[in-house]
C-alpha cells in the first residue's frame, strides 16, 4: 500500500485491498473514498468488497467512481462533502492516486491558492501543473 499525504486531512493511494483495511484504520483514517469504477477491477477489489471490510473496521466508505472522461463538478462536490463530513482524515484511492489527487485539487480551487494546490500534489508525486488554468478559472468563478 502506497499512501501519499496531500494535506493534513487527505491522502491518496493506488488501489487498496481488503487486507489493507486494518493498516488504514491503524493509520488514523476514518473515511475511505473509492474513486475507481468497478469495471476497472476484478470482483475481489470491487467497491462492495472494500466497503464491507471498511465498514466492519468501523470506517466510513464513500463510492465516487471517477474517470477522466466522466469527471464533473457533481463528483467534485461529492468528494468535498465526504471530506468535509469525515470525523477524521480521509484516504481516497483509484488506480494510481492521480484521479483522487485531481478531484481533491478541483475541490480546493478557490479554497487554497492554486500554487498551494499544485505544490501539495507535486510533493506527493502527482504533477498537476497542467491544471493551473482550470484551477484558476474555478477559483475565479
């Protein structure tokens, strides 16, 4: 498991496994957000399987499947709502962590300066500098 901290209360990871749930809970996360559509994974890694393990461990689990083609502001708002209502730190996962980083970045436009958003994701290994224009536009809206 490769957890990468984006902010004090938000981290991302590539695909997790049900066997990772105890370590995620032990690390202090209280909410897990699945940003990976079930069509991308085998049945053993579908959202329902991960959700069952997370719920059994006392974690909140949110399904918000994102693809680069289907990403929209409703998905960004759902992600932000899950983060804002979490009782503690949130871990979001997808295939590599990139989509989860992008959704976080979009949710922070206008909340944090664009430079801070890009720096936060870059420090976790995700170069989202190409989103600068989009983040600035959202911040200005």
